[in-house]
């Protein structure tokens, strides 16, 4: 009898606990449903007053979620109107779905405070004015994290040098409507750029059904936030770049500016896990200006920086092998109809050499430097370079790629996505076999990226260590941090 009573009591308690769990579930579901914002970013252009045209800073750059925030500052991904210095401009944008609007957010990444009037269309085809700038109203601004360090770096290191304009007062105009408007399908924003001195750029326009300011977040994997702080390798060289590690993880290579040119240095891993004092590699530094390695294995080595003739199949890269303890050239890397605005480029290649990825700028890029891929042909040369798509190529610059051994995980550096301030390192994953569909780039987080320059990523799969270069206050260094494969590589 005692046993029966115990069983009955346990069943009764379990039912009570289950009811409590269900009630708690519905409570939190209702709570989050109430608090969750419905946010949309402009998805189509309806009308606009001016457009500079071109791939960079054109009117279409205002569509989609922000690219130049939260870092602020000048961006090729933002709209720069013709009258951005002192004129008046108007833009009308549409949204994918009708929704109730309590807030309109206008992201002004350069010299904010120029929005003077906002109107909405609830599907009637007519605009209703819902917000106007008051005479004493000041747009909340913040300090931009974008810096000019990348101009210093690229002045030396094989990239287009673009002077970074002074950054003043990036901000977001959070226009809170006095009364919410239902079924909004379009928004018209009017600007008076004479209100604030200096150049202007508009990154994005968003709407929300809540008074809570829309928070612009960087796309990142929370696992990257749990990493340890990267350590800096104490190599006594200046202006380092193109760091890479041999496949066995025992030798590190990088380029540094010495003797008025790029020189390749190497260091051997010692028994205690530390790197030996770097030594120059004269046989890998024969070019007059640029010398750098992009791939190193027992099968072949890929070296860049060779002078080449433009508008031919030449690329400035060559395949090497180690023979009798010395580096010997096998053949140049040739690509059909190769064209690049710059003297050199960055490249990554699969272990079998069948597919390569390059960061170059051509007439067909989305804006600045883009990532392209090419397939090896039967004669050992490579076919036409094909753009890898808008998911990972912005109107700004993408480059310094490293494709990992699964041929699906791609690391690269970019200044074209929401970031911590400058060139950041991202990872993207290949979604199909066309090599043109990639996942939205994931920022490697603030343990790795900062408001300074981070680039030249190289993930050593043997030791599960990421190496990269960082430039802080004009000084470059090589950093490393442990990242488990299960975090870095999805598969």
C-alpha cells in the first residue's frame, strides 16, 4: 500500500511540475513576443533625386541592412548624393512586407543630422508626413571606430591606396513617430545637407514597430567571443604581411619590408613550441619589389610577386618545388584572359591545385577588390576567373583569402561589412558546387578584430591555430590564437 501511495504522489507531483513548465513556457513566449521588434530594411528604390552612379556610393547602396555601422565612417557601400555637401535630396524606398511603423531609422555614416522630414505611405499611394526636424533637435552621434591605418598598410603592400577622409559625427536618426502607422509599404526621407558641413553618406533606412532604437549588430558566432586573447609573435621585422604555415605546422613564413623591397622570412618551431629567430630566405626573395608565399606543401609551393605582362595569361605567380634542399621554379601560374588593376594580388589554392581563389579588381568587380575562383584545365593552366557572388563581395574591398582543406570554409579580410572599425577577418561557407553561393560572412569577433587593421588570415589545421597580421598605430605584427576546428569549420 505504501508503494502505491508513493507512486501516486510522484505522478501527482510530475503533473504539477509539467503544468508549471507549460505555464512558464507560455509566459516567456508571450513576454518575448511582446518585446520582439519587427524590423525591416529598405528593399527597393521607388524614387530619388540624384545618383552619382557607378558601383561604389551609388543609390542602390542604400538598400539592405547597414554595412557601414556600427563602425561608422566613409564607406563604398553607402549612398553619396550629388548635393551631399550643401544641397537638398529626397529618396523614397519600399519594403518587402507592409507593417506597423512607430520608428524610422536613417543611418548617416558621415556627418549626420541632415534628415529634415520623413513621410510614410500606408498603401494608399499617398505620403503622410510623420516626422520633421525641430529647430533645436540634435541627432545623437558617436565616435567612429574607423581609422586610417589601412592607408598606411596598403601604401606599401600591393593594394590600391585610397585616402581616408576625416570622419565626423556618424549617427543614426531615430525618428520616433507620435502615432504608429499601420500597413506602411514605403518611406520618403528628405535631407538638407547644408545643416552640417562636410561630405555626407547614407548607409541604410529601416523601420520598426517599436520605440526601442533599432540596434545594429555585427554578424558573428558567439563561440568566437569565448576565445583567449591573441598573442603577438615577437619577430623583429617591420611591415609584416602574408603569414602562412607549412602543412606540417613546423615552419612559418611571412614577408617583411627590408632592403627596399618585400623579403620572405621563415622561422622553425622549436621543441618548446616557440618559434626560432626568423631568417631571410634569399632564394624566395629574388624579385625587385614583391616577394611572398601563398601556399606551401610537400607537393608544391606557390609564390607571388613576379613581374608580369598585363593582358596576357601571366599572373605574377609561380609554382616552386624543393629539390636538393633548394627552391626551384616549376612553371608560372597562368589564367585565361587574366586582368587585374594592380601589380599583384592574393591567392588561395586547393591541396590538389584544381581550384584557386583570387582577390583582384577588374572591370567586373562589385566595386573594389573582389574574390574570384577559377578551375584548372587539362593543360595545367586555369580557366576564366568567375566572381564568387554578392554574398561575400561588397562595393568595398575583399581579399587575402584562405580556403581550408574541406574546400568549403573560406577566410578573408574585408572593409565592406559591419565591423569593429577597419579591415576585419571574416569566415564564409560554400553552399553548393557552383562556387558562387556562399553564406553571409561571419565576423571573427572582437577577440580577433579591433578598430585597427586585421588581415592575412592563415588557419593552421594541424595545431588548430589562426595566424593573422594586425596594424596598430602604424606598427604591424603577427598574432595567433587557438580556435578549435569544430568552431572554425562547420563540417
